[in-house]
C-alpha cells in the first residue's frame, strides 16, 4: 500500500493532529483547508517531516475546487491510500429559532457536501486498486441531536454517518473501507463558535485533538481483513 493520504481541515484541530501523526509514521500527506497560512503552520509543526506535506488551499464545499485539488494530488502522489474528512464548522446562531438559510447552507456545504465531494474524488482510484481507507470525523451529534449542536450541524453529521455506511455497503467488495469517528467534546478552535464559549476549566475536562488522531490512526493502520465501522469516543 502506498503511504499517501489526504486530510481535510488540516490547518488546525483534529485534522492537523492526524496529519502530523501520519507524517511521523512516514506518510506523504496532502493538507487541505481554506487558509493557506494555517496549512503552512501545520508544515512548520511537522519539523523534520515537512517535506512529506503537500499544501493545497481548497474550499471543499466547492465541487469545482475539489475536482482541481484531486487532479493536483493524484498528479503528485499517483495514488491516494487514505482520505480523512476532518474539516468541519458550525455557527453561533444555530438554534431552529435563529438559524439563517445562509448559515444552514454554509454548515452543510463544509461538513457534508465537502466530505461527499472528497470521497467521490478519490474513490475511483481506490476502487481500481482495490484498496483504500476513508475516515470521517463525525461527532456525537451524528448519533443524537442536542441543542448544543444545532440542527444544521446535526443534519450534516447524520449525513456523514450515512455516507460512511454507504461506502462500507457498496465499496467493501472493492477493497475500500470507511470509519466514522463520533467524538464528544474536544478542545479545538471550533468551541469559539458556540453561543456560550467554554472557559478554561471546562476545556481542561475535554479531549484533545491528538486523542482523536490516535483513533483515526487505529482505523487506518489495522490490517485490511478488518474494518472499524464506527467509534464513539467521549471524555473520561
């Protein structure tokens, strides 16, 4: 298996943590995100592994940008063995009573459509090689709705759950497997978009991005005779 991976949301949080851990294990990693400077900060944090990264600014909610990104990645890497959909967003005004149509579409585009576009961009070459792993960083909101998450986020995460199940239902015969990881509270930048931002004491009780990265690496590194279809992870 070629050790080549694509990680969305790689400029911060869980995506960044996964990209760094993959590079440390010898993987070449395409870093995707909307902010080039954030992606370059991931490269700097990778230190001696910096040459293993390919920085590609991309709005994954835009199918045209995703198609161009995939063309660039495959020209450079020749093949992609792993796709990690870690990009995600939410908005402060998230309840049904105050959610705007514009914010609703922004969350769905980033969280759900982006995962689908990226999966469809790399599935054909995985299918042809009869080998590939797709990891979707979902959320416990993809299991159970709550006021904390808001409907646009919940709908997007239930959609990611369905996408994972569809990949396993249709593509396992082609050697492609998918894992949905459902984390509880993680101390990341996304907390800054909550209506009430958690304080330092609350954050100290949460999981760290590196914890979820370890879960993703488990799903990626397991032999292909097995697949972790779902993983629910919460603070201890």
